[in-house]
């Protein structure tokens, strides 16, 4: 046996695992979100005489979030969470800007079609696509079809604006 083989056969100390603080924060956020869902679902008025009411699905989602929080907490304490990649803030800001514009356009009466089209274009740009006009046309067609499906087929009202009034 050579010196190299002897060193390879010796038991190696496991790599030191550290508690992942970001994982703990994520676990806490998931737990808080689950608690908020349970609290909010408990405040819904029960309108059914039997079976499940409208509070059933928020409870199911809250249980799932609670399980995710527990799993994330365990992995964070064990140091088993994968290393995170460095984040580029530009895509996140584009998507947040698109969401803010969606809220503003609907709030100022611009309607569903225009608002969702702006969000679609902002999200496409966030994922690296640079064909703005093509994305706008795709978004307008898709959001118009979605609006018509909800309005005509499902008879559900979405925020109406100038484009919706033309239909």
C-alpha cells in the first residue's frame, strides 16, 4: 500500500454544514403565508348546508405551504439547500414594473386586454425576448381571446376598458 492509497482509505470528515439563514427566512415566510390563508379562510361566510364550502381550497393550499415551510426549515437547519445563483435584478424589476402597470391600467379604466398585454410584453422582455412589437401583437390577440372566453362563454366580467367596449 502506498502513502496515497492509505490517505484515500482513511475516513474523511464530513463537510461542515452550516445553517442557511436565507432558507430560514423562506421557511418563516411560507409559514406566515399559510397562517394568513387559514385565518382568511376562517373568516369566509359558510353558505353550504353540508360538505365543503368556499374555505376548503385555501385550507388545502395552506396545508401545502405549511408542509413546504417544514421541509424548507429542516433543509435550512441541516444546510441541505442548494447554493443559490447570483440574481440579476433587471428581470425582476421588469416583471414587477409590468405588474405595477397592470394594476395602474386597470385602476385607471384601461381594461383587461391592454393591462394583460403590457404584463405579457414586460414578462417576455424579462425572459430576454426583444421582439416588442411581435410580443405586443401576440399579447393583444391572446388577451382578446381570453377576454372573449370569459365574457361570452363563461359570462364572467373582467375589467372593461376602451378595447373591451369595441367588442
